C-alpha cells in the first residue's frame, strides 16, 4: 500500500469511528431504542445501513432499526433502484417499507416537503423516536445555494443541521453531514459496498445537478478553490446567529401574547428590531393557527398597524381572518 492510500485508509477508519460515535452518543443521550432510517438508494444510504447494522451488533441488537424508501417515480429506472435497495436489505436479513408517489409533475421543493411529511407520520404511527437520513456535507452546500436562489431567509439557509426535533416525540439526525460525497464514495469502496449509480444525477434540468456539476466547479476553478469550506463555515455562523435570534423571538412572543385571547401586543413588539417584529408575528400565527405566513404578508400587517397605531378598527380582512386593532392589542379571529 503506497503512502497516499495508507493515509486515506487511516482517515476512513477514523471517519467511520466518528460517524458511529455520533449516532451512539445521540441515541444514549436521548435514550432512543427505535430508529427509522430514510433511504434514498444512493451510496450515502448504503453506508448508513452498514454503520447502523455494525452499531446494532455492538449493542447486541437492542436497537429497533427499520428502513423506509420514498419513491417519487420521476426516474425511468426507479423500479430497478427499488430492487437494488430491497436486495441489499434482504442480504442483511432486514425489511424495508416502500412508499410510491404518483404525482410526478411537482417541484423538487414540494417533493422534499412530501418526504418529510411521510417520514414524520410513519415515525409517529409506528412509535420511532429517531429518524436518520443520509444527508452529507455536499448536500448542505447545495441546499444553501438553492435557498439563496429561492430567496430564503436565514432559517432556510441553515435548514440542514446535524440534529433537530421535528415533533414533540421525534428527532431527526444527519450523521453524514460532516463528510462529503467523495469521502462517502471512498468509504463505500473500502467496505466493498454495492453502489447504485443514479441516472438522475446526470440530468441537468434538475437544479441541484447544475449546482453540483457546473456552478460549484466554476466557483472553485475561477473564484476560490476553498469555496466549499467557506460555504460550510458561513452556514455554521448563520446557524449560531439564527439560534440567537430564535431565542429572542420566543422571549418576545411570550411577553407579548395575550393570556386569554388570540391577540398580540403590537405596542410592545413595535419597540424592537423590524426583523424581530416580523418573526415574532410569524410565530404568533404558527402557534395559534398552524400557519406559516411568508414575510410579505407579515410586513403588510405591520404596515397597517403602523398606519393605524392609535385607532380602534379592523385593519385587515381577507378570505381567512379578521384583524382588529386597538391601542395595545392586535386581535385575530377566523372569518366564518
């Protein structure tokens, strides 16, 4: 073995240990015994299966690990990919649940929302405490650039984190976020794992592929050869800033919400930073109506409040809600 391959071998061994430790520490800390693993069918999924099965063997099969694959059927060879997943799962004497979706004309973003909804509902129904996905560092960079394209706020730019809670009883963990696709490929080769070559990775009409194969190489070659590391560093800083902002939003919301009615103290909120006002009112609607209003609608409401600050009147009436203002409170009721 030459020196280069020897270094790579040592690095890959340490990486595998690090990934196992990440899952082990999280499951111990949260006292998790049941895990639902979301499989895409690619090399990241195959590596996840290997790591989890090794971990389960170490735990003497104390963990309940199940696998799930969601097929949007936008690939010509999606059935072949499902067979690949099923055959590999069978080889380790496990089972996989397959969900097939027949709406093939929806956007990537809508597909993502569907996947998370199905994963969450499946986990709740069958009492899984943790969902593990195969998102990696490359996905994090691509998601960041896609979020910029969509005009997302700081929440969207930092959406892929190692772990977070998606329900009062369900966590999500992304242990592969610390490594990129190149390292995942090397680990799969080292472990002699069967890799599926996904034909959709080479369809340039898919925006993520253009980012991966055109935009990032261009930025690296002509602007900055460390662009990927810089983006990861930027996302990390944004994440910490966003967490700080969210803590302040929660504090302001708890101070400004009415104790008995669906109302919020606009007089108190108006003393704070404009972005804090927007996100606090967004939390108000999310908490009371389970609606995630975009910033444009919230800005419209704040503008109406500022114009009628000392008046008692209905400031906004749309198809769903009536917004009534007095000198202190903004009252919201569902239109009947």
